[in-house]
């Protein structure tokens, strides 16, 4: 299954729509929660650095669960529950990985300037971990590095996706209306999720080719 076939799978399309709808709800909920909390307070810090990142992690894991196994360009594979039960605390490892990346990546200079890259990096690493378990279940040795050309294509696509999402959000907003900045941010984040999916699939479908 190639990249286009994988993206066109009903399971993948449903996963993308569900992921976008959930993150749109999270973006709106985040806006209301932070507005209700006093600025520069401990509850605000806890919400920004603990609860909201955890919510993003769970939305990411839901996307992976809904997209599997089409995520790897496969039509048939062991069930997700079977993979998670194949080793000790695998689900905890996925959650902890995503949460730690949410905390640590924004501290790095590149991700501090481009925070929208945090979610796709979380997706790629979580998918790599899941694929490692899948390959182990089949008794196959695999390479999780996509190669220099694919890695470069992923980075280029993620940068272009961010710029295109910003352009789309700008085009959809009437800046004469109230709260236009908040709506622009929500539109940007929602559009960005869809535009980042091909970069993720470029990596995961490439991984899946090793199992054919």
C-alpha cells in the first residue's frame, strides 16, 4: 500500500477527522480554561504544563489507535490490544513518552520557535515504538530510521504545512470581528493537523514496507 492508498483508507480518513474534531474541541476548551484561571498562578501553570499536554497525548494515542494498521500501509495486522498486551506496561510507555516530549521539546530552541512541530514529533516517535512492537510480534528485525531523503522530505513538508496552515487561517478570518485572533489560532491548529498527516504517513508507510 503506497502513501496515497494509505491516506485514502476509510479507517485513516475517520482517524483524521476524529483527531481534528477532538483537537478543535481541545483548542476551544484550552482557551476557556486559561481565560477562567488567574494569570501567572500555580493552577494556570499546572493546566498549561500537565493537564493540557496530557489531553493532547491522549488525542494523539486515539488517532494512532483509529488509524492502525492503515497507519503503516497494512490491511491486516495483530490487533492493537494484542500488541499492547505483548509486553509489560506498553500503554504506560506510550503515554509517558508523549507527556515527556510535551514538556521537554518546547525547551529546545528549534521547537520553542516552532511549537507546532511538537505534535508531529510525538506522533512519529509513538508510531516508531508501536511499529517496533509490531515487528517484534512478527519476529522481524526492522530499521526505525527512515533514511536521509525521507527524513529531509518529512522536515520540508512539516515546514511547508505550517506556512500553508497559517495562510489558510489568515484567509478564513475577518479581522474586523471580535476575538478574531483566537479564532485564527484555532483555525490554524485545525488546518495544521490535516496538513501534517502526510508527513507522518511518509514515515509510517515507509516503515510498513519492511514487513512485506
